[in-house]
């Protein structure tokens, strides 16, 4: 068994690289030259995808046999600037933040500050007194599995700017936001139906903020980022206003690409940050995903969660296919059950696929939103699965004559649609 991130098999590697070179050559004049030479296998593969889908930049990483590798990043921080991205650059991961928020809350549950079945009446008693009666028995588990019956974002009577301009620091903004949301009628009775809700993750984070007496941002740093050494992780738009020191975001106005520099209004409001405003490098995001892979195998991680806590995070409600921050489906390359999520604030896109049975994952992100960005990230994930597939193990089986013989277990499988996402996992925060 090996943790090498080299492509599996010379024929596969040669074929993928030849295809990548051909695609880059065919699209080069239309989409501009590469901003720096793509020298690694990962960069060569990503550069072809970037050109094919006309992205400013794209980054990706693979985790194989529990070890992070195959990290690459190509393209420009700001379209047309000539400033090159690096593997250490920070990308916005949108709703993939939810798994991080859920993991932080899981630590508080494990420490006895919260309970999965804690209700709004118990977790937020002051706000519950003003809430509609339908919400008072809504639980933390309901919130993290999108079964709380809450609206998706914020009330129609409030605008993007209104939510940004809620008074006070982020924690106070979230308190006001939660009170506002819980005064709106539910879309379903809590616990009965799946309704994806960014607002629900803000309510869950408010439980954590009250129990630990600290803002969500502080709890994320203290319980997730610092233990894992995620030094690049932060919140909101990446970089310094007025500079191109990190990837800028890009939105589409018709067919025109518009760069969006960092600033206060360059991301979703902090009030709904727990649902999707984290940014980090691919390497740091991979550390978080690798911890989930290790936890699923019962191994110790810097997050200090028990096997039961990891099980709770990865378990769906009866009849459901969404755990706590993870959509759950099946893929043959993952040995069956896999966990996935996608995220976008409409100016970036990110996706992750995790196969606990294979100790394997891929993740990809780009600094542009839209359908082409989703397709580019999907293709990046699928390409890495083919170039750096899960480790093949050999198993002993009995042949027709009853004799044992070794056979290779195909951990990649033959799925043509390697990362065809669960139908509602292409989740955007706005």
C-alpha cells in the first residue's frame, strides 16, 4: 500500500497529460496564454480545464490513503492582471463551510455545552420567547441536517444590504438575524422535511455562541483552524482591499466577466457566515477533509473528536441523504458511500468529494461563479480521481477450482460520470 500521489499507471498518466496538452493548445488563443508554466502533473491537468471552461483560476487537491498531495493552482488572481495564483492562495469555499460549522458545534456537544436534541427554547431562550410557537421545539440536529423548516436565506422584506447593515459586531448581527428569521412562518414543520437553509446554520451557530460565550469566528479559529494548522483560513472576501495579493472574485454580467475586489460588501453578510463565508488554501481545506477521513476510520485527529461524534456528523436522518454539512450518496470509485458538498457565493465555486471507505478525497475551487465554474470544478474533481485514484488493494479470492488467487480490487470503478453530483448538492449561499 502506498500514499504516493503519482498518477496510477504510465498509460493513464500519458493519456491524461496528452489530452491536457491538446486541450490547452486548442483553446490557448481563445482564452489567453497561461500566466506561468504548468510544470507539475496536477497543474498541467488543471490548466487544460481552466482554458476549456475559461476560468480566471482554478485550484484542486487530492487526498490519497489519508495523505494530502496533488495540490495545484493555475491561472490569475484577477482576470487580465497577469498576477499568478499559487498553491498557497486562498479560495472561497462557500457552503462547504457548513461541514466546518457542524464540526465545531460537534466539539461543543462532546464537551457538554450543547446537545444534539437541544431545542430553541433551551439553546436560545431569550429569542425563543419572541419566536413563532412552531419553532420552539426545533432542535440543533434539525438545523444541521436542514430539517428545521426554515427559509433558505433571509426574509423577502430584507435586502442583501439590509442584512449587511444589521447593527453591532457579527455576533450581535446574528442574534438580530435569528430573531428576524424565527418570526417568519416555517416552510415545513420542524423535523418532517428537508429544506436547504443557510439561515438554519446561523441559528445553529447562535446556539454555539451563547453556550460558549464567543463569536462563531472565534470558535472556528479555536476549535477547527488552530488545531489543524489551517493558517490561511479566514472569513469573507480574500485579500487586502486595493491589492491583488489573493484571488479576486469574479461575477458574470451577461457574458462579461467582472472582477470583484475585496471589501465589506464583497461577500455574503457576516450574519449568515456560518453557512458559507470561509476561505482558505487548498492545502488547508485538505487538512480539514483529511481529519474527517481519519475520524471516520476511528483514528485520532487534532480535533479530538470521539468515534461517536464523527459518526453523528456523518449520519443522515432516517430516509434522508444529508448529514451534518455533507450530502451523502454512492460512487463505485469510493467503494460505495461517499460524502460531498458544493458551495458558491455566485462569485466563486467549490466542491469536495470524500470517500471514507477508501481514505480518499478530492476538492476543487475557482474564483468565478456560474454554471461554467461548476462544470470546471466537477471536471477537475473527476480528472484527479482518474489521475490519482484511490489506492488499489489486493485481495485473496477462491477461483472455480477452490484455489486461492490474488485479484486487484478496482477502487476506481468504471463510472463515466465520476462526480455527477447529488441533485441538490450544488448549493449556493445566495
